[in-house]
């Protein structure tokens, strides 16, 4: 798998200096969680462009790697990204990195708890990226579905934690999330082995 990953990376190296800088920070810092990475970032950016998503929502920015990837795509679509991050320090760093990337005007960055802020949002999102605290994935799912337009997409990161052997407190909510989306008749879902797993769900009906 490492050989496959290295081969893929040889084709999709980022030309964005901010993403390159953030990659180094994620490698060298111990105060932040791992980022989605180049392959996942490229895929979700491509998916947003492919579907011409204009109204995009992100839960969990950390210091902004995924946010830059999403914002690059919505800029091309003449859209807007709403991003929610619980850590005030991470919010500040995300703002700084978006500004450095020239993307701040395309992002509405909200400091707050995703499970609280979600109830303040109106619906009809074209695309939602769920990358908040893992324990929140199952409890936030129904509201995410309600906020997504018919034909819209919900992408959840890190959903292969169980087969990857992650700690129980992390893998249990991810496994529960997968069980829920595959059982929900409003959704058609699949899981891709990109990064630590991406569960992709299309909303079929309300």
C-alpha cells in the first residue's frame, strides 16, 4: 500500500505553497491532529468541482489544510465555504493560512462547537465535509442529512479507523457512523480507502 500511495503522490504533488507549508507543519508539530493529506485533499477538491458545488460546509478545520483545499474548489465554482472549528487557536491559524493562500474572501469561518453551531445553519448545502471530533459523527448525521440538498454529497473522513486498528474510543463512533449511513434509505453510500477512509453519501430524497 505504501508503494501505491507513493506512486499516486508522484502525480498529484501540490503546487500550492501554503499546502506544502502546512504539510511540513503536520509532520513536525505534536499539538495538532493529522491533516487529510494530499490525496484526500485533491479528491474532495475534485469532487466539489465535478459536482459544481457552490454552497459547501466543513466541520473541523484544524489549522486549515482541508479548508484551503475546499476553498480552492469553491473559488473555481464561484461559491462559498462555511467552515466551523472549535479551537480558537486553530481558527486563528486557519484564518492566517487562508489569507496567505488568497482564499479568505471565499470562506465564512466560524469559531464554535460543531454540534452546537450545526443547529444555527440553514439547509440546501451542496457538499458537506465531516471532519470534527469523531464522537460527534453519529450524533450529527441526521442534521447533516437535513442540511444537504437532494443530490448533494456528505463526505466523512477517517471512517476506516476500525479496520486500521485505531483505539476503541476513536474507531467505535466511526463504525457506528458507517452503520448509520448505509442503513439510511435517504442516502446511497460507499467507502473509499483514501487516507484513513472516506465515506461518501449522496442524498437521494428528503
